[in-house]
DNA sequence: GATAAAAAGGATCTTGTTTATCCATTTATA
DNA sequence: TATAAATGGATAAACAAGATCCTTTTTATC
């Protein structure tokens, strides 16, 4: 049960953009180099992030990516669910009709609780906070330890 | 981010055994039929559960599976981690040395929190409770709705 | 307009994991 | 000793993840 590479890369990309001044565009190559993301894979990831409004893509020379929302309006949950779909640990917790047994059973209530908790935790973590922390520590940019 | 079939089947298997009187052995076919698990797949699942002591396997005629521990000593976390390995959402949360960037960053503390929460929730859910609930509701055995 | 930088979109490919099945071998009851 | 029942190893099929390549489209600037 783990974060996919696509999810990890997406977080790094949004985090990078969140550390820039408002409205600044960073090119795909710049982001890929800085955050250690395969260039062409980043293309696909950016397309998904763009479809859910988390980033904007600018084409043409001087093009690249920038945030589509202020970083305090973007949370880890947004990015994770964009890249990996809904978080659920058991079909029943989200799609009761797909369970061959009854779905009110005790097991499912545990999954629902787990799902709710993790979504809440990921929702509380905004990229404004994350970027601030990263900037303060000089992390993620080769300056820190 | 979801439970695998193997994880789901393992839970159903242990739940079935937990509803039986202490020490009772159920054959592989009985469990497979009752809980809608592919017979040969259940073999593999049982081997894993047996290696971590959750169930015991009895060979020969009248053989089958039974719990290796009292059901109040088995929790969802045990079964899930046996079948799916450690729960972690990000490499760094568990293996700091594998992260190419610094691992004290703010993102990782969020993953650590999420991981801790879900493990706690799954640890609290024992099969004694789960089986009791299932028996009370006549669920999981075709008698309920 | 023409040029060129930069991203899109589609196709493909590799790799790994999950799920499932088959069969010869081992175990142990009666 | 015969037989019921599970093991263990091998293999296959299905699917998802990760990565890469190439042609087309967009658009800033000369």
C-alpha cells in the first residue's frame, strides 16, 4: 500500500511551483531537472494536474507550468486523488453495490474510518505550508543536507 | 490506493475461522465455498497466513485450517500487513536512506502521520469483535440480506 | 509571415505485480 | 495400505505502472 511514482512526482512538481513567486512560469525541463523527474513522464503528470485545475500549462516559447490556484488552496489530498484516484481500501467502503456480501458489516466500518482519517490528514496539509517549510529549511533544492 | 484481492480474501478466511468454536478445523473447500474465494488461490493465501502464525494448517484427511491464535489476539492490521507488506505511503516515511532529497521535509511528516493513524485504526479492530458483529447480523453466510 | 521554442497527444514498450491455475509430492487418518 | 487433503513449485494470463519516442500544435519573437 504505497504512493505511486506518478503521485510522488506530482507532489514534487506542485511543491516546486509553490515555492515560486505568484504567477511565475517554470518550464518542464527546469522542473524535471530540479525535482529529479523523468521529462516525458512529467508531461503526462502535468496533463492530469492541469485537468483538475491544480496547475496551468502555457504553450509556446517561454511556456511551461504554473499553479492554477494559490498554494493555500491546494492540499496533498487534491494532488494524490488526481494522480491515483479515490482513496479507498476496500470496494465496499465506496461502492456498496459492488460487494457480493452485505456491506454494513463490521469490517467495512473500519475501512470507512481509515479512509476518512487519511483524507482528513491529507486535506489539512496545504502546499502553502509545505512550501514554506521547505523554503525555510533550504530543502529540495540541493542547498541543504 | 486499495486493498488487493489477496488481502480481501485473507480477511474473509480469517473471519470465517473466527466464527467457529475454538480449535475447529475447516477444510479449504468449505472456506472457499462459504466465502467465495478461488480454491487454489486460497492455498497460497493460507500459506502466508500460516507463516505469520495467524492460522494453522492441518494436512491429511480431515485436514484444513484453524486459527493459530485466539481471535481477540488477531487484528485487521496483522492480516493486512501479512498479505500486503508494510503500510507506507511514501518511501521516505519508512526508509529515510532511500530518499534522494532530505527526508525531514514537511511532506514526509504528513505521510508518517497518515501511516500511524491507519495502523492504529486497523490494530484496534480485532477478529473477535468482527466475528461477533457478523454472527449477530447473520451476515457473510447467506442468511442475511 | 517565418522561425523556433516548448508542450500536447498518441503510440508503444518494458517491467512488475496481481490473480489464477495446474500438477506432482507430501502428510496423516482410518 | 489406501485415500483424503494440503503442499510447493511452475507457469500463465491479465493488468497496471513507469518510461520513452515521435509527430503535431501552439505561440512568442524576430
